[in-house]
C-alpha cells in the first residue's frame, strides 16, 4: 500500500507547461544539451527568420537603452550641476525623459515580436502534431491515455512560448545588457569597473547556491505534500475508509499522517529561513557593492580623477550588471527543460503510423465485396509500460486465420470474449495490418489500396456507436456530406429511428453526443445503422452490442439490420441468436483461431464450443 502511494505521489510530480521554476527544474533533471534536439527544435523558427532578426535588433536597442540613463545622469551631475550650467541640466533631463519613452515603446515592440514568433511556432507545432495524430491507427490511441496526448498537444506545445521568451529572448537580452553595461563602465572609468566586476561573485554565487538548496527543499515539500494528498483522498473516500476499517488500520494511518504532517512543518520552516538568509546576504551585498564604490570612487573624486556623476552612474549600472548575470547563470535550466519538452514532442512526431497508405485507388461502388483472409496472424504491438521483454513469446491475438467471405454473404463471428473477433473485424478496414498473411478485397491485396478508397467501401456499426457533439444532421452527414434532408430521413426511417429523432426537442437539429442529448444504447445503434445506410457501402462491419434490450427495441434493431444487410457483404460480431440465425455462415473463434465454420444447424450439437455458447450466452429471443 505504502509503495503504491509513493509511486502515485511520484507520478503527480511530473508537471510541465509554463513558467513554474520548480517544474522547469524537475523537467531539466537528468537532461543534457542534446544538440540534435536543439537543432531540430530551432528548425521550426526558420520560417520566422525575418522576425527573429528584427527582434534581435530590438533587444539590442533595449539593452543599450537600459544603460543610457546612467550616462545621462552622469552628464547632468558632472557637466550640468557641478559646472552650474542650467541649460545642460535641462537638455539631459529632456534626454532622460525621451530615453524612458523610447525604451518603453521598444519594449512593447519586443513583446509583440517575440510573442508573434512564439505563437506562430506553437501553432505550427500544434498543427503538425494534430495532423500526425490523425494519421495514427486506432490501436495507437487504444494503447495511450487520451489525456496524455491532449496534454502533449496543448501543454507541451504551450511551453514553447517559454522557450522563446525565457530561453532565447532572455539569454540574448541578458547577454547584451551585460555587454552594454560593461562597455559603459569601462569607458567611464576602468578602475571602478574592475572593482564592480570583482564584487560580482559575491552576488551570483550565493544566489545560485541558495536557489539550488531552495529547489531541493521545494521538491521535498512537493513530494510530502502529494503523499499527504494521496493519503487524504484515499482514506477520506468511501472505499478507502472501508478498507482501513476492515483491516483496523486507523492507528497506522494516523501514524503515517503524523509523519507527513511533521515533515512538512519542518521543511517549510527551513524553506522560510533559507529564503531569509539569502535576502539578508543579498541585502547586505547590495549595500556593500555601492559602499565600496563610494569609498574608492570618493577617493578618485577627491584626487580629481573622475566626477561625482561617475559614482552615481556606477551605482545604477551595478544593478544592471548583477540582475542579468544572475539570470544568465540560470538560463541552462530553461534550456534543459526545453530540451526535455521537445524530446517528448519529437518522440510523438517520430512514431510512424502502423498502417501505411497504399497507392491503388478503387473507384467508389465498384467492388463486389469479396473478402479473403489467408493465413493471417496478428499480435498487438507492445507499447509504453506494457513493453514485454525482448525474449518474451509473442502473444498472438489471431493465429493462422484463413477465411473467404463471398459477395453478399452475411457472416457471424462468434466465440468467447478475447477470442479475437474484434481484432479480426478491425483488420478489414485496415485499422491495423496483419502481422503475417494477407487480406484481399475482390482479390486485391488491401495493403495496395489507398485507405480512403478502401474505407469508403465499408460501413461500420461499432459496439458502442460514437457521435460527435453536434446535431443529428451533421453526425449523419459524416457518412455522406451532400446528403439531402429527404435522404437522411429515408435512411432513418429504414433504421427505425426517424420517429425518435423527429420527437427530439429540435428534431434533426438536436445536438447529440457526449455532452448533448443522451440517446439510449438501442437508439445509438439504430442511428449508427442509419448513418451506414446513408453511406451505402458494399461491405458492412458490425459489432453487436451485448447489453440486453427489451422486446420492442430488439425488434426495431432486427428490422433495421434486415435493411442494412440486404445486398451487402456483412461481417458481424454476433451475440444474439436472431442475428446468428439470419447469417449465411457462422465462424466460431477461440483463442485467436477459427475452429469451425458452418450454419447454425451444422454446428449446434456438433461443435462443443458453439453448443456451449448457444446454451449459455446467446440470448433466447421471445
Ligand atoms: P474479442 O473481440 O473476441 O473479445 P479481441 O479481438 O478484443 O477479442 O481480443 C483478442 C486478444 O487480443 C485478447 O487476448 C485481448 O486481450 C488482446 N487485445 C485486444 N485489444 C488489444 C490491444 N489494444 N492491445 C493489446 N492487446 C489487445
Ligand atoms: Mg470484442
């Protein structure tokens, strides 16, 4: 129990996305400067090179604009005030104001440009990812959590914004600021400049040290916090509470809670203190630096080597040196976390679709509808955590299946759960490809056909039909984009669903789907049948629902099915006796193999598995 909790608590840490420094550090952990990844990441910026050049100039301008005021101040003091020349004072004061306005405007331009680049690159990545995901097979989605993919397309891509603003722009502007500041310092007085630079380590090193210590503390706090959250949500939930009581675990749970509680308390006190120490040190140093400047600078002024204005200018320049240096010292964290994010994005982009498109296009409505499987073997690719060891034996979902389905024939696939019925059905529209063996449609190898033309020949009624959150009309038009209202109604009438739809609040314009109007299981099935009728394919694939239906609905579905099957080749995963009895051929499957093919009468009382299924599973119709 404890181990599981730690595991889950750990899993909760893997945050990503925008700005949070701590999360960025977590991501950067164990990451390295992976040049191929960085180069590939930068390629996406190539189309925006003009913007990039412009933004570089803008950054240069802001960096220079940042040090100009120090120089202007020096002029006011040394050339104006010191020499009692009011006109000079006024001139440089105006210059100060103008500089402030100009840098303000330029910084807006910088924000606009860098966001323009970031948002464009993000949009490009989102599009590329989405397009890539559309090309993936159905089993690709089956082996992944939808939430994870969504997060890749949204969060990970959003983090690109961070790459541009923090990493690239931040790096450049800090670097240029430091260069401009140093240039200004050394051109004013090299001795004072050397003094200012000598003080640098006193600033940067403690900030880095303490920063790291704080991050480590924060990581620990986060860990204990999520441990506590997990315990809380588990022990305060009904099922967890039940488990704790039945095993008399109250005392142990309390001890565990007491531990996380105490740890959190101590860690947070330490974190508060460590921050305080840093502030004290920095506060001290930010006074010591100028103090040294005033001391040594004062000596220089007294000996007429510099004007007083130089010292004043230096004290303002000092902060423009330490701030950027500190940020520059941390830029590696954002580079590394960007590398980690891009690594994830690229890993997704590099997964080749399992099904490759063929190049022979068959004209619509030109097939006879013969389906032939020859020695077909299939195993699901192992992905992610479920990855099997190299030497593990292959788990075949289909083993050496050979089968011919003639045009117009209705074939029922029966067998216990896990026999491979769904797997077999999915091979026909090439949701996956056979690992070994061949599938033929009218004698043509399905792998040679384009996916679009192959799939346009077949209609699918899945076990649990899905409808997009959209109107009935638009869901029906998925099958035939130019369908007229009359055609849709005819299809719905044939599928025994017209009356139900007509009675909905907005009739055919009612929004259905996940968050829309809730259709019942039987209604969804019939609407799916209507959709296939509208599509009017030569081949129908159907995965019959296992849930029991009442007599009326059952009859409606049987009538809808009768229309659907007419004049088409049909492969159905059958669970109902009425469906099975209607079929021309029954294929009995077990553990990935076809163990018998025949009619109901030839199989019942002759094939033991079929007989057992008949007696126990096929619902006896009223
Ligand atoms: P049926 O439809 O007859 O119940 P399936 O075709 O769904 O059987 O499954 C056949 C075998 O393939 C089962 O052992 C099942 O565990 C396995 N299987 C099904 N889908 C997947 C998948 N997406 N990934 C890995 N194995 C799968
Ligand atoms: Mg199934």
